[in-house]
């Protein structure tokens, strides 16, 4: 009997549901999957065998027990055979990581560029890094599922166009097409490639590579030169009508506040964007970092004051979105605890004034690689989406 | 052949998909529905006949045309046979409406109460109003689909408990159970009853009773004594981890701003909640309304200043959520244009400073009945949700 389009779709949905279940509950057996999904045991067996053949799942070695009979075989994600590549296109730097399905970093490469460089040259550099990582996947005898790119601006995800990246000065750059063309020249074809905003992919990284249940909605705040948010609700990104959702660096924290690079005043980014904080003590970002490491009291005070405003932003996003968890990431988090501690205490004070408890606030487990690993998670996310 | 659980679910999904399609494109024929859904013509015919029998759809009278052969019969929502009841439980007043599937108000009743009244007495009053409207549905020979209640606070929707309504001073009130018990005493049983936050249901009203495509995300702002938001994304409410999402009246617009009733300072509600605005010129809400109608310049200036802060709030929610449309509703909107015009111009100025265009901003088409009609829409929303 010929398989119809509907049946193919249903099969895909069921396959991906099984992967998600095994991922969230490693060790499930085929029988348990059958009772959890309502699928017959023979359907589950068939699909699980396919998923094992394709490299998604593997069987845990059967434990020898004293019990009579064969113990049901526990299943888990296969961390060996399939690979995801993720890249952060940052403001003056780029990072590419090679990752396993279960969230381990297998390899990475880093490069810097001047923010004055034109988009084509920067994407050419990125394609070189990507190409090398793709070739490494081949030499390791693994299979590449796809490439994800996190970019510092808003994206039309259907076509992979970066609409505007203020801190790079880019507008309407066809990131997906440019990279695909460059990879084609290296003979690398038919690799699924996805492009999304940096904070959005970092939020996905927290969800897709989580070791245990994560808060829903999950709010990721990216804190660096730019300030932005990624929100995952019910397993999906909150992107807004035009892909601009999460531009929280331009939430106005005070009507007559300091001038922001966007033309407005009092934006969050004007208070605690890394460049704004550096400028407020007449230095650049690198100098600020040096001063903080040297224990310079003025620099530390700038971070503390910036953190207070971050606390106010966290509060405002909390009452708006009621996130189940807040995750902080980005360059500013790595400047010691002055900034984050100050933010936490302002956030707590505001909540306690209203007799409320804040949700859990953590720092990204992937640290400075939150965006690159998140971009790898974007591939997984797109492939595991039911429809 | 016996019908399985899966088939029942699939049938329900397909029925509701057909209703949604006919609602958004009145005049579709069975053949067109078949090609839009991929369902066979015989399945569509069967389901459409059931939907006609059940009162959801009707056939438009066939137009006499010069063409040869029978013209396909256009279908549309039936506005005659099925009824939705919606209620707003407000701060000192309640309103119950009887509505048709296509968003016409068939009847309504209004009552006031002192905010000092205990929850049980207020819900008793509401049950009386609901009971009368339910009985009217019967005398008109129509069929009631269900009752929706919009309440001024956060809700645990699975059990219909109002967790906290600060402006009523209520905590953990079992609204659903109390009303169901009161209706039972009138012999009214088995009526589906849904409870949700007032701004959330008003947002649903804009989506479910829309005459044409609406923005997505849709952001509804409820402006009265309390200030709150309802957000519909991809056809679903954004409720947050604990049902508190949309508490935007407590977004802090300035760190050292005026004291709010919640215990914090500088909250949006402290700037332009109706009671806060009245208190700022030493009067109560009714006196403020009288003054504004009389053209009192101090009262008008208070509204204009409040509107500026609303503009800032709209801006902050815009950069966070990127709504496709913003809808304003609530008591404050009906105090002439001073408030809303001032908000619009602040919002536009902020966007233009960054060279951006704001999304469409309109006032709710249901005016002061946005919550009651929205509560009726909640019933439709729950019944039309695929799963």
C-alpha cells in the first residue's frame, strides 16, 4: 500500500515525538514509549529501529540483573554519530562550534574582524570557518544534520535575511544565501542552514540542550555591547509580527534618560550596554574590561550602577511575560559578579516590595558560547518541530 | 467499524478547522473547503452537514444567476441558533452579555456593587444575572454553548480560581466552582464555564470576533483603575508560567517614580491608573470623570500627562513583543481623546526618533464592553482550540 503525504507527516511527527521523549527521559524502553504515546508496540519498534539506524538514538548496554527474563532495553540520545554546527556572528568576532545531539561541544574555532569590514568579507570568513568544521565532521565519520547561525539583529527567518544589525551597521544582508553560495564553492551542498537572532538561538540552546525540565516561558537575556532577549513559549520562539520581538535593549527605563545610539533616550542599552558603560567613564570596552580586572573602583561602580538598571529591566520583563526561568548570558556577565549581583538584588527588592517571589535566575551554562551553541540548537529545534 | 479515540479527536480538529475557515472566509463552498483542507469532498460534506445540524454553520440562500447549472452553495457562520454568554466582573460593577457566534450582542444586563462586598455575595449577584441570561436563551429557542467570565486579576484557568485581584482585595476565590454551584441551585447544569483574566479575554474578543485578519501578536491594553495587557500569539493566549503574564500596570517607568498601591514605585498604574490620576488632583474617579466632561483644565492636563506615560508603556511593550496590532480598551479610553491622543503622540515620537514605524493602534470595537464580549469569545476560543 502506497504511503500518503498525511502518513509521511504523521510518521515524522511520531519519530520526532519519540526523540523528544527519550531526550527528556533517558532510559525509556520501547514498551514505555508505547504506553506514553499511545502508539502500538510494533509502530514504536519500527520507528525506534529507524531512529537507531539514522543515528538519533542508541541502546544502552543491557545491565546484567539477577531477575529472570530479558530486561527491557533502555534507549538514549546517541551522542556519537550525528553532528550540529552552530555559529555566532558577533560584533567584531565569530565563533563556530561542532556539537553532538546531547549538547557536548566536539570542537570549535574563533576569529576576529574589524566592525568596519563589509558584510560580504565577514560572511566569506565565516564560510571558511564553517567549511573547515563541516570537513572535520566528514573526517570523523559522523553525519552533519545542519548549520545554524546566530546574528546580532532581527531576521526574516523564512529567507534567512538579516534585516538590520545596528551594532554592525548592516541592513538587509542575505546571510543564508551568501553562506550557501560560499559553501557550494567548496563543494558542500544540501546542508540545511538556518539563521536567527543571537538571543533567540541562545534561548533555544537553554531549552534544547537542557539536562532537566526548564522554565516555560524561558527568558534569555543577552548582555554585551547590545542588549536583547530571546523568549521560548510552549516550545516555540516568540518572534513577533516582523521578527523584532525581544529588542528589550530599547525598553525605555526613564523618559529623560541618557541618549541611546538608536536615537532614543533612556533605553536599557544606554544604561548598561557594554559600550555605553565604558563610554560613561571615557574608555572603550577593552579598557573597561582591563580596569575591572585590575579592581578599578570607578569601573566597578559603573558595573554596579548598570546592574541596577538590569534589575529594573528584569522586573519589567517578569511582570510582562511571567517567565518560568530567566537565563543571563553574554560578555558583560563574565566581568566578575558586580554586574549580575547588583541586578539580582534590585530585582529581588522590587519583587519583595510587592510581596512577590522572583523566578529562578541563572547564568547560561554555555557561558560565552551561549549564542554559538544556541545556533547549533536552532538546527535541532527546526528538525524536531512537529510541524 | 467502531470509531477510535484518535478518530474522534481528528474529527473534532477537522470540524473546528472548517468552522474557523468559514468564519475567516464567509461564502466558501464545500468544494473550496475540500481543496483548502485536503479532506475528501465526502468527508467535508458529512462534517458540514453535522455543523449545520448543530447550529454552527448555515447555507446562504443560493443566488439566482444566469449561469447554467447549480452554483456551489456558499456557507457562513450561523448567527441565529447558538449563543455565548460572557461576563465582566469589574471593580464595583458587572456586565453580562448574550452573543451570537458572529459577534452580535443579543442582550445584556449590568449591575453595580460596593468593592467592600465579600466575594461570595458578589458572585451570588453575578450568578443571578447569568441565570436570567441563560433562561432567556431558552425562551428564545436558542442553544447555549457556554459561559465565560473575565476577572480583574490572575487566574489558574484549569480550575477557574482567581488567585489574586488586588483592586478587589480578593485572594484564591474559586470563581468557577462558586458560580457552577449557584447555577445548579437554579437547575442549570452542564453548562461549560470558563474563567480568565479580563485583559486576556478582551484580547481574545478582538481575535475571535474580528471581521478581517488581525495582527499577530495582538496586544490588548486594558486601561481603567487597573492597567493590564492580554496577548494572543499564534491563536493562543500568552499566560506565563503562573498566569501572571500581562501585569504591565506594574512595569516600572521610572526607578524613583510615584508610589504604587502594590508597594513598588514608578509603576505604570501609579502614573495613569484611573484612581492614581484622580488622586493626583485630590478627587475620586467619578469626580475626575465629571471634571473632564466639564472641561476642567487641571483634569484634562492630568489625562494628557498620564497619556504620555501610556505612550512610553506602549513603546516598551512594542520593542518587547513586536505586536502586529495594539488595541486599547477600558474606562479611561472613554474620557474623551486627551488621554489616548497624548499616548499616541508619545509612542510615535519614540518610534520616529529611532526611524521606525509603529504598528496599528486602535480602540476596541466593543468599547466599554470589551471584557464582557471578550468573555463570550473565551467560550468560542476554548471550543475552537484544536487540542
